[in-house]
């Protein structure tokens, strides 16, 4: 009975020792290299910057919502900006369409297609004939662009829409400047901004450290390779 108890105790002790140590045949995990560690630090710092920027954007959005609630004219200015953008795009398309309907433009477009087909079927793309076609293709394209630009420069509807858009953008910029000032007075935004700046500094430091580690590891590898090379053999003197 006592022997059986002793054997049981020995087996139990061995099992506990085996459980506390690595299993037989199990590979011991390798440690990260200095470069891998440095790269992980850069990745972590990048994530921290992204998180900080999201927090700062959320704080600014909170300030903006409160500002809009107190300034109904801001919403009207945004509507005016959207209308101005739409009007500019519509007038631009109309002016370009008018230019494309002109005989001169149609002739240039047809010539461009014909030249493009000749270039596609050309067997010698380095010869003088191909170079001549290339110059003609560029000339036709330039003429088409010039006609469209001239149409925009002289179209009264497009010019009026362009002026209206510029005025709407200036108004919005004025409101944004006021929001910037409101953010500077908001404790949550100020804290988020400080965290973002710290995260940016940590990222820059991590990136610099990574470059230094890569340089050090490269120099160490070169030194090790040089040390492992056999010394050059000394030529023996020939007997006279």
C-alpha cells in the first residue's frame, strides 16, 4: 500500500513538473528581432494617432453642431454653397456641350479619332511617320481643349455661377473660422487636440527609432559577414 502511494506521488509530481515546463517536442517561441519590435512600435503609434484624430474630429463635430444650433444662418450658407456648386456644374456642362457642337470642334474630334486609329495600326511606332501622327494627335487634342476653355471663359451663365460659388465659399470659410475659435474654448476639444499632438510626436519618434534600428542591424550584419570571411591567403615565395 505504501509503495503504491509512493509511486502515485512520484507520477503526480512528474505530471506537475511536465505541466509547468514546455511540452516534449514543443518549439519554444522565438523572440521578435529589434527591427520587428521597432516596427510594432510604429504600428502602435500610428493607431494611437488615428484614434486621437477621431476623438478630435468628434469633439469638433460636437462644437459645430452646437454652433449651428445657435447660428441658423450657417445652415442657409451651406445650402447656398450646395446650390452654387450644382449651378456651376450644370453651366459648365452646357458650355462644353455648346463648344462640342461647333464645326471646328467636331472636325478636330474626327481628326483625333482617325489619327488614333492610324497610330493603333501602325507597325513602326518609332519611325518618323508615327512621330508625325503623335504630333497631329496632340495638336487635335489641344484644339479641342482650347475650344472648351474659350467656351467657358465667354459663357455668362458659367461665369455668374463661378462668382456665386466663390462668394458662398468665402461665407462658409468665415463661419469655419468662428468654429475654430469656439473649439479653442472647448475643454474637450483642447484635450483631444493635445492628445493628437502627443501621438504625432510619439509616431515621429518611433519612425526615427525604426530607421536607426534598421541602420544598426544592417551594419551589424555587414560586420558579421566580413568577420566570417576567411583571410586572404599569402602567396608563398617560389624557390630560385
